[in-house]
């Protein structure tokens, strides 16, 4: 019973004294200690920076997904990877308007759905002012509800605009400024390649996009879907849908795929000539990539920690042989094997923790540097607490693993021989 | 005379047929060839003999740094022969103070820290350690040198620090293997006076030397040759006037 109480106390005292001894030893050999721990420093700095970058990127993507809505589904043509159509042009596999007819009735898990066309890039003018290279898209009213891009002035495109194939449009504030239109430009007319369109609303500027979407320089105009078919007989068609809820998102994807295979006459066994993707899907893909990057980085970090560990082992062996007489003396005055073992093991661990601490510091600086580089979407990068914990756990493990051999060597020394050592 | 006084003194060390045999290749060297020795509380013994006679080996066995190949060794009534390494370490820590010829101080730390060192391996808290180290440094006459590092101390002072370190755990016995071997005669005198003082304070001391003037301080002189004790005499000479009053110690049969 007495032993049960005393053993842990003795161990704590031994640990505390060993830490103290280790720190004074490291302090006495400052330069050597710093050089020794460089491997650990690099390892820990890179692991924390990589984790910080990935965490930041993930946070960024998540906030963007939130603004887009996780239930959104994107549908576009895609050449299959196998089969006779794998080298087909986009023209062969394009969507035709009728492919989507009655989609909502056949897909019960889909709550909203809208077609979208890419009409082309046109020169747009108002009086003397004109702007080149403006992207013109046709959209069904549902698209804006799904895409949740609010209209700041005026109103969104309506079902009536659609039915009557009206010559109306939504513009973005950049185009309004470039064309020198009034702030409230509702009802004014612009020319899109010689066709007159009336402005019914101004959109919010497009948010910056992590997926590499939005081109900030180029302006956009949205016109009714049917109107766009009139302007361009064979436009590039895509679609956006929204599932009833996140839970049925996968069902919605399956239903849409099944429906489109039927309308596009794809025989069983042939690959899809289109892609139906939810943001949920995209997120999973992103997570997979992030995991892969983490693993590759982990491998590199592992190697540098290994190299660092060998450095630690080397320096500990040197330390043991330099301090042979000291070890002999400590044993002569009553140090047990365990005490000597603990002393050297803790010295190795303290060295590694010191490396870990400096490494986390450098990792923090690296993260700061990364997040201040514009245009690489890492402004939300930060080192999560668990990564710091992980770094120290790694450093400690390296210390124990590579410090064990020198420590055992020290503990095994015969005191008489050790005291005779030159 | 000594036999009489031994009757009411405590027996500290009893060696019975202690052998220490080194195996070098096929040869075996009898560094100790069957030593019988009894030592009582507050004795002051000098071990003498030519180089290679086994003095250091004896000290190592007495100091529990080494184990006898055969025979038994009782310290404070406890047989150490069958003890585990860990128990021997505890015995070294609590009962034995060792003083080395070459001081063996830790170079980077102060005299105080050097003296505190053995207490790290015992059950003493920080405050007790400091208090005891300071008082023992005072006792060896270094009360004003506690903060000095070994390279700021003279040879004699270094050895005093080493003696303080040996005494700090209140050992049953102080073992000194040629403690004045690295010191000039004047400094040696100082150290020997310190030993005298410790002896008067009740400390049991064994020291190894091959110089007569050193051994004259002891009250009992053991001569060794080839791993055997060849004479065991009590010494009544006063080291200050060097009066020769040496007589053979009566044989003590066990
Ligand atoms: N580790 C060892 N291995 C082999 N022989 C040894 C060893 N240590 C001491 N000896 C031998 O034991 C004998 C006694 O040595 P030692 O006790 O050191 O003598 P002293 O201290 O009296 O000069 C010597 O012959 C020495 O060579
Ligand atoms: Mg010797």
C-alpha cells in the first residue's frame, strides 16, 4: 500500500528533476541543441503549415457552399471516359431543350429546377457607350432562386417574361457603371448586338468563388431562357436543380440521371454523356483531395521527423559518452538505473519538445505568410489546436523512440568503469 | 585496549572471506583473496599497500559499487551480498559517502548544486536539500564558496566540496580512495585535518593512501598485499608530534 502511494510520487519527483537537468544540459549546449533539433523544427513547421492551409481552404469552401446552398445540383453535358462517345465533340453530346421536359414530375426528390443557356459574348451598348465581351445567359426563373443571387434594384425574371418571350434583362452593377447608366436604371433600354432589351433589375455582384468560377472582370447579363433560344438557335444548355432536403440529395441525383438517360436515349450499359453533381458531392471530392494532400504531406513530414530523430539519437549518444564519468558518479551516489534512464530519455524528449515548440512557431509564421498572399484563397488559414497537440505528440514519440537506445546505454553503464573513463 | 572499547561500539562492517576475482581472458586475477574485516562505529582506518594490492577493489566492494565474487558483506547488520542492483543503489545513497582522488565534481554547476546532487536520488524535498547542503558545506569550511563553480575553486576546496557531497546524506561510513593523491602536501594537511575533525564529530572513516604521513592521522592502519590483509594495527601516534607509539592490534577471531 505504501508503495502504491510512494511510487507515483517518486516518479513525479524524478521526472521533474530530470526535466530540470535536461533543460540545464540543453542550455549548457545551446548551439548543439539548436542544430540537433532542426529536423524536428522543419517537420513540425511544415505539418502545422499544411494543416493550417487545408483547414483554411476547407473553411473557405464551406462558407461558400453555405451561400450557394448544399442542396443545389448542377447538370451539364460531359463526354464519357469510355465507349464510342469518348472523343465526341460538345456539339454531339449537348443538351437539347426537350431533354428536360417534365423533369419535375419524374423526379419526386427534386423541388426546383431551371434551365440555363450560354448564348455567347456580345458587345452591349447604351447611347454612345458600349462594352465588349459581355457574357449573355438565358435563365429560367427558378435558376435565380436556386443560385440565390439577390436582385438589389427592380425585380427578378418572372414566369410571365418567360411565357411572353420578353426582351428584358438583368444586369450587374459593373455593367451599369461601365455603360454610365443611372443608379436606378429600371426601364431603360440597352442594345445587345442590335437587339433592344429593357432592364428590369440589377443583381448583386457575384461573390468571389473558391471553385475558380466568377470572373470579376467580365460582366454578365441574364435574359429569359426562351428569349435566349430566339437569339441563338443552338445554345449551350445546362441546368440547376435543388433537392427537397439534404437527406434526399443522393436520391435526387439518381432520379435525374435515370430521367436524363431515358430522354437522351442512352442504352443500358452505355456510359452517361452528362454529369449530375451536388455541392455535397463536390464537397466530398474536395475532402478526398484534402485527405490526399494531408497524407502526402504527412509522408514528407514523417521522413523529416525520422531524419530529425536520428539526429537526436546521434547527439544523445555523443552526450552519453561525453558524460560517462558523470553517469558513473551519479550511480556511485545512489542513482538507480531507472533514474539514469529517465534522465536521458527526458533529455531527448525535452529536446524534441523544444524543436516542436520552435516548429509550431515557424509554422505559425508560415501560415501568416500564406494567408497574406492575395488570390490564393488562404486568408482563413489557421493552425487548429489539435494540430499543435498532434505536433507535440509526434515530437514526443520521436524523442522516446530515438532517445531510448542512448538512455538504455547510459543506464547500463558500470559505475566503476564509467568513473575510470577518460 | 581497542578490543575492550569495541565491545560497546556498534559493528558497522563485517567482511567474511570476501574474494573478488577478475576474469581477463582465460586468466583469473584474485584482486581480493579472502578478506576478513570488522569495523566499528567511529573508527578511522587507513588502508595502505603497494599499487595493485587491491585497495581500490576493497573500497569498491565496501562502497557497494562492486560485488564480491564470493564471501559475505554485512553493512549495518544487513547482508548486502544478495541485494538487487536497485537496493544497492539505495544503500550507496543512504549509508555510504564516497570521496574520489579526482574529486568528480560536475563542472557546470555550483558547489551547492554538486553537494545537493545525492539528495536528488533520495526522498528529500527541495527545501531540505538546500538546507542540508548548506549546513554540510559550512561543516567542511566552505560556507563562503557555495555559489562557486568547480573551475573557480582550488584543488583543496574542490576536495572539500566532494567531501561535503559524500557527507550530505549522513552516511554510516565515509570511504576515501586516495583523497589527497592529487593535492600538494600543504593542501593535503588541510584535508586531513578536516578528516580528523569529522572523526571527532563521530564519523566512521576509511581512507586509502600510500603515504605514511597520511596514514598517521588514522587510528587503525591496515596493510594490504596481493589481495590479502597482511597487517592490521592500531595507531596511537598523535599526527601533530609524530610520536611513534604503534602497537599490534590484538587478533580478533570470529
Ligand atoms: N576491471 C578490472 N579488470 C581486471 N583486473 C582488474 C580490474 N580492476 C583491477 N584489476 C586488478 O586487480 C588488482 C587490484 O587492483 P586495485 O584494487 O585497483 O589496486 P590498488 O588500488 O591497490 O592499486 C590489480 O592487479 C588490477 O590489475
Ligand atoms: Mg587504487
